[in-house]
């Protein structure tokens, strides 16, 4: 069952003198600027050198300009340079998904610089946050995950959805881990928060698809970049597929299905072996 990654797809309801040359050059620059202004924009909240960069390259290859939003925009400058080497226009902006004011100001800066946002991709990560056992949850250690994946997602969507509905076009893409789909004890509060986000994605898709707005969800069941096959470049095309296949709502990327199935549901030949303790 490790031969290849499994992707589950879920569909929803629906020449002259110097002066002359200068003038020509000025006109050329103006034309280029006008063309850039008409290029669509994807805003990636939680952009980083892994999935964020791969998604940026995927959409950039299709003519999108890219807004990279994160808590530390200075760290995004290498990404901006990397995208430029691929001919992709991008810029870095500050936004902390856990701070509603920061999200609002970050998206406002994107709109002022690049114009209206055509695609939102939401994938914030904070590996410093606590991950207690599922039997040891408290209000405090659950709240930090709710702030990130629930309140953060709502704040980001509120910055783009009204304009998308007014235009009858746009796409919103959410990223979670596979525990949003397949609950496992080891994921504790993050799985529960991501499950809320997934639930909302499905409901939002049903509500806005008839109005021309696509909502999709990608659940990734592996530590990206740590194993062959689970690479950002292998997963990023799923986002473009959800953007263009607007009847679909969800894709679940699993490198190894067995890792995500409860032990009691596995055939005996696949069940993990345990050592007898005497």
C-alpha cells in the first residue's frame, strides 16, 4: 500500500533616434505595467518555503501574481527572489492568522499593491504550539488551535469573500492535515480544529458555488518533504485542480493509507505487529 500516494477526490453539489527609442521604451513599460495589472492574484496566508512556495509556482506558471502573507515577511524575500527567477511576480506582506487586525491590514496592503484577490489559499502553521494528548485537553491548549484554524480562517475569508460574491468569481482553498478527515488520537486539539475548518469548507462550498465562487479543501496526510513522494511539488497540483474543477470540493493526499486507519479496521496482514511483554 506504499507504492504510490493515494489522492481521494470529493465532489460538491455543484528603430529610430534616441528620443524616439525612449518614447517606445516608455510605451513598452506602460504596456507591461497594464498587462501586469490585469493578471489575477493569489494570496497565500501562511506562505513558506515548502507548500506555500510550490503553490505559488503552480499558480504563477498559469499567469498569477502572488501575495505571500506570513508573520515574518522578511523571511519571504528568498521566496520572492526564487519566484522571480521563474518569471513570477510576487511580494511579501505581514499577516498573523491569529490576529484579526493583522489579517485585515495584511490583506488591505495586498489589495493596494496588487489589486483584487482572485484566489485565497489558507495554510498557516506554527510548530511551536503545544500538542497535548487527546485525553489531556484544556480550554487553554485547545483555544490556541481554534484561534489559528477557526478564527484565522474566518478572518481571512471575510477579507475576500464579499468581493468574490460581488464579482461572481473567485476561489478559496483551505489546507489541513488528514486528521481533519480521519481522526487519530495523536493529533489531539489540532485535528479537532482542522475538522471544524473542513466542515465549514464543505458548507461554504454549498452556499457560494451557485454564486460563482469555488471553495476547496486539501487534507495532507504526511509530513511534507520528509519522505519520497510527499513533496510540495507532488501535492501543489491538487490546488490547481480544485481551482479549475469547480464541481470538486476536497482532495485527501495519503502516502500510506495504513497509517491513518484505526488498527481494529485493518486486515490482519496489515495490522502493526506488537511485541509481547512478559
